[in-house]
């Protein structure tokens, strides 16, 4: 099929992919999303990242002429969205990669109430479907953890479910992570989501604690889903560095099982 024509992209089946969530904010969802984008590329797939809702965005400097009373999504710079676009090396519009943006570094529902714009789920679904027809693999970064509210009675969990993607749970390496990981994995399973696995991410340098040494084995033993790997602390976030770390530390077979073919 010829790539790029509107006919072929219309007919193309939807991409497979992952929805990346975490046990908390700041656990490394963006870095792991980047790692999975590179992993998908190594399998030979055209992959694209998406951060459908981003809060804590920076306000762009507005020209006096375009000064508006109300800030719109496009007036805000989404840093995670931009990073994922860069790692994927795609020319897809940032308006599709991060369609919903808020300035306040808060849960989407809270930020949306303060900023006076409700999150439009249909906009996210449309952007996802559009990208999904152009790429083989979609790596979608969630926001915060599974029970972060997006709208009244609509949580991150519901977004993962609406997009129909298996989730990957990013967890911290140290003490406390067993409980947080098990809570997230088991809640997701009870809600009917597919959980592809867990990635323990060294969001900070190793401390050599007993918890760090024993967590991978105990989590593998007691979790109903596999540990996909322990991702190391990186000194830089170049695409090649992230790619090498993904290749060496993530379970390529499980990743393939979900996104290839
Ligand atoms: N493997 C890693 N090696 C080095 N630094 C890391 C690693 N993973 C994450 N970090 C750093 O930890 C911080 C948090 O990571 P990241 O932004 O990916 O978390 P997040 O879960 O996406 O956060 P948010 O909830 O804000 O989206 C960042 O400063 C990031 O650069
Ligand atoms: Mg992030």
C-alpha cells in the first residue's frame, strides 16, 4: 500500500500500542514511553508517541496583536508531548500529539476547573484515531496514575479503556513500590483493562538498598502480570541512549506480542 495518500491512511487498520501509566507522577512515564517508542522502532514499526493531556504547560509568549483574554491549548507548550515527538522523529502535528493542555501543574479536572475549559474526550479520541491510521504503533503516555480525574466521573483509567490499549505500569525501584505497583495492577485488572506488564524505572541513581535488590524478584513472583524489565538510570536522554537501554533491559518478546503484526 502506498504510504501517505489519504486513501491508504483511511484504509489502514488502527495501530496497536501501549498506554503508559505509573504508580505516581514523576516515576518516569515519559522516559519509558520514549523507550517503548524506540523498542517499537527496533521491531521495525513506524511508531508515534502521544501525551493526550498535559498539565503544567508553559505559556507561549503572545504577540500583542494575538492577546486573548482566554488562554487556549495552542497557547501552551507541552514539554512531554514535544519530547515524545522528538524521540519518535515524526512530523505529526503537536496538536494531535498533545491536543489538551493546561497551564496549572494539577490533575486535569482541577486544572480544567481553574482554567475554565473542560477536557473534551472526543477531541482526544479523534486525534488518536487520526495518528493511529498513520503509524503502526502508538505509545500513549497517561497523566499521573490511573485514578487521576480528567472530568467528573471520568478518570485516566477510563481514557486507557476508551483508547483500547493494553497498559504498562511504571514503578519506582525502592521501598514502598510493591504496594503501589500491586494496587495499580490489580485495580486495572479488576476494571477490565489488559495489563501488559510492569517496568521498574531508575528515576534516580541506584542507592544499593535491600529493597532495590529484592523488588524485581518479589514483584515478579506476586504480580499477576510480568515484569517487563528494570530500566536503568540514564545520564542523557538522546534517542540512541534510550534505545540501547530499551534493547538491553526490556522484554522484547512481550512487547512484540502486543504491538507487532
Ligand atoms: N531512567 C531514568 N534515568 C534518568 N532520569 C530519569 C529516568 N527516568 C526518569 N528520569 C527523570 O525523572 C524525572 C521524572 O521523569 P518523567 O518526567 O519521565 O516522569 P513522568 O512520570 O513522566 O512525570 P509526569 O507525571 O510529570 O508526566 C525527570 O526529570 C526525568 O528526566
Ligand atoms: Mg511525563
